[in-house]
């Protein structure tokens, strides 16, 4: 007797390995972003794509605020073409990070999303910072 979990057999180990490795090309998580930022030498640019009000109220330290609608080549011109961007939004209930990642990919930029967004960041126990007036 099978449950709903096993009614569809799991993929082979080789297929699972390929699938999960493939996923890491598109996503990173809050813990890995925090670790990289804490090193003082992150090898990516972290983009908060939420509204200006939400960014000002609290954002990941070191994040740059850039709305998807403002993502145009001239705004990215100061970044070398191989700069990796990591986008985040409010959390799993928000698709802003994915929409921003699509825009960056359309512009030919390497990009990942930070899964969990602000919700995941706070759930991990990491602090937010506020925009200084």
C-alpha cells in the first residue's frame, strides 16, 4: 500500500542529482547570502526589489534597492557584464524576485534569486537594517 508521498515513485538518484544541481544555478538561500555578506567580500550584488517604503522600513544589510521597472542597461552600466545579481522580495508569497530575475536575464545579466526573501531572512534570525534619512 502506498501513500500519496510514494504513489508516484521518486526519480532515480541520477535524475535527482541533476535536478537539484540544476536548481542551484537559479537559487540561493538566505543562509548562503548572509555567509557571503559576512565575509566582507561578496561576489554578487544583492538587489532588494520591493517598494521604496518597504526597503526603507527594513532590508538586508548591504542590499541595493532597484525596482524591476528601473532595471535598464544604463542603470546597470557601472557593473561589469559578468556581475552576478541576486534578487529578493518579500518572501515565498511574492514573485517580485522572479520577475526581477527575468528582467535581468533579458538584459543578459547572470542572476539568481534568494529564496525566502525578507521572510526567510528574518526566519533565519538575521537582522535587517533601515534606510538612514
